């Protein structure tokens, strides 16, 4: 959740969503890696970022470069999905890494959230309501802001594609995307309580 103060967005928690546009992938086979420790590099055309704590004068991010306004020690949580919300192709970010020599972000730590009764649309009704529930797990990668600057972050993801029967998602390959995060540190005196 973020607050606005003095024309800036400040946050205790910065949410970053990395969206993989699988439709932008080349139609030719990419020879995707089947080794999670050696992923295939994807170009920036397939990556979009959405952030809830960017400077107020910037439009929403839609590239692999992201500008965020935060305070020291704020938590930055990165998660990812496909442009189809993982309903057709699916993307799971399994590793986030960067050099900490710039002292901008701390080392990432993977966290999980498990909901035993997550709300889901009911396929037996015309509008999906009332919702039904199902168990669902989510993952994110948490970092903390150490200072202002530029950090090049690499994210490794597993990409799944819907099978020919349309009833399951099979592993297509392991990929790496690069996102540049530019952090502007906001004075705590601007914080809104």
C-alpha cells in the first residue's frame, strides 16, 4: 500500500509485477533451456513492469526499466506472471538476483503465501458469481531499499504453455529477463501517517 505526500508516492511496501508477454516471443523455436540453472535470455520486448510506488509525474511503467520512489528500508516485493494472468501460458519467477555493489537493494528472499480458500470465479454461472474457493499458492521475492541509485536485476522464470488438449500447462523452458530498477529515496519527513 502506498501514500501520496508532497507530489511524491511513498510506501512502506513497494509492489512490483513483472509481466511476461509470451505472445511477443519469436515464432521460431527459441531452443528454450531445460536447465533452471542455465536459463535462456529473453529480450526486453517481452517484459513489462507495473509498480505501485513510482514518482507521481511518471506514467505507469511499460518497459524493462522501472523508476520507484521509496524510503530507506522499505520492502520491495517482486512477483511475476504471464500476460494471460497464468490462465493460458504461465510464468513463475523462481529466482531474483543482482549485484549488491551499488548498495541500492538488499539480497532477494523468496516468500510464499498459501490461501486455503482463495476466491475464484464459478464457471457454472453466467458471470462467475458468487465466487467459489480453491487452494492457491503465491510467491514473491522481497528486497529492502538500501539507498538511491540504479540496480540491474535479473529474474529467472519457468514458462509453461497450455498443452494441445487445453487442460494442462506443460513446461516450455527456463528463461531470464533483465530489469533495471532506478530508486529515488524520499525523505521520511514526507511520510503520511
